[in-house]
C-alpha cells in the first residue's frame, strides 16, 4: 500500500486494493470506482435487458461480450489517463484540473466486503447535439440550428481541459433490481458535486433522454437540470422513431464562488 496521493481528493482509497472510489451520498453501501477489466461479463446482461436498453441509444442490441470489452477499453483509457495525470502531479500543492472523471462504475458493497457492479455513470464531452444552440434573440431559449451541428461538436471536443465553456453530457444506467431506490439521483449529485465541478471545472452539463423516460427525467430535474428543448422524431433506434428531450444544468453566476465544494 502506498501513501495516498493528495491529488486524488476528494476520492477515497480502498486500503486493501489502493483503488480510488467515491461513496454515493446517502448510501453507505454504494460506491463508484474506476472500471475494471473483469467488469465486462457483469454488465453485458444489464445491457441485454429490455428494461435498460429500451431507453438507450448507443449500445448495440444484442450486446455482446466483445461490445462490453470494447466499451471497457474506451472508458478504462479515460480513467487511466486521469489517474496518471493525478499521479504525475502528486507533488503539486494545488489540486490540478483534469479532463475526465476517473470513476464511473457503480458498485454495491456487500456485508462480506465483496462488490457487485450494478450500473454505470459517465460524464463525457458532449459531441452530439451541437445543433442545440441558444436563440440569438433570447439566450434563455434553445433552438435547433443544423448548420452549427458539426462545427460546435468539434469546438467542444477541442476546448482545453478546464475550459468552463465545455458542454458535458451524462450517460447512465442501473441494473433493474436497483431501479427506483434513489441511487441514480444520488449518483448524479455525487459526481457533480465531488468531481465534475471542483476537479473538471464543469459548468454546463446536458442529459438527453427518450421522451417518456420518466425515471431519467426525474433524476436530472431533481439535480437542478431544466428541460431546454424537445427534438421530435429525431432518431431511429431499432426501427422506432424516437423523440428526444434535452435537459441542461448550468452553474449560475451567483453559485460560481462556491463551486469548488
Ligand atoms: C433511469 C435510471 C438510471 C434511473 O435510476 P434510478 O436510480 O432508478 O432513479 P431514482 O430511484 O433516483 O428515481 C428518480 C425518480 O424517478 C422515479 N422513477 C425511477 N424509475 C422510474 C420508472 N421506470 N418509471 C417512473 N418513475 C421512475 C423514482 O420513483 C423517483 O421519483 P421520486 O423522486 O418522485 O420518488 C434507471 O431507471 C435506469 O437505469 N433505466 C434504464 C436505463 C436508462 O434509462 N438510462 C438513462 C438513459 S437517458
């Protein structure tokens, strides 16, 4: 076991494994950790469950072990890169700002200490929805401008780490057995408050749901997001046309001073 790197704050570190983690606020037995290589067979069935995949756009159905491994490779590299940056800055007195969140796998800690992966929460740069822009007439209203779609996505992707103009996007799911217990509402709050705001300088976050996904809608509204636009009949998913609802959270100017919680 090595001496804890102060740059990991406010992550805790598992003394047995040295793995950093965040405890979800209000749940003593639910934590969020980096992805692990052996997670793929665990989460593959979740993404083949219609109670989960019916609300998701990205993952293929059926979701194969190879899909799970590919996704794991991607999110592991994001997590590993952040953890490497934090390690390299171990002796820097101030906490550095990083470009991603190193923890994303939601796990239930059992009484015997074993852990069960029960879901995931990702906050990544928003590279879709570049066409959803503030109205030139009223900045409180959002409109669709397809001419800006590609360019805005590119600009967002290329912004420097820590740029407060970066638009972030949440993606999440939970194993059906754990739905409706308040876990994801608390997970979003924890990631925002503990890592995204203070360590990524996140100021703007979006969440995009299929219309009718009441659970997801409530998770984000309860975390201070507001509905900014509906995109009717926007995307065909598994042969069905989906209307999308876009929610956005923005740090109010008045909250700026207390952002580093
Ligand atoms: C959406 C999802 C992540 C919500 O997680 P969760 O931990 O079950 O949500 P919470 O328990 O924090 O619930 C928040 C609110 O939504 C309600 N809710 C949750 N699931 C619901 C459902 N299927 N139908 C209606 N309401 C639901 C809860 O009762 C709660 O409402 P309340 O605060 O008024 O009591 C989870 O249901 C899920 O994994 N769904 C499938 C995948 C998915 O939709 N991912 C998001 C894609 S945008």
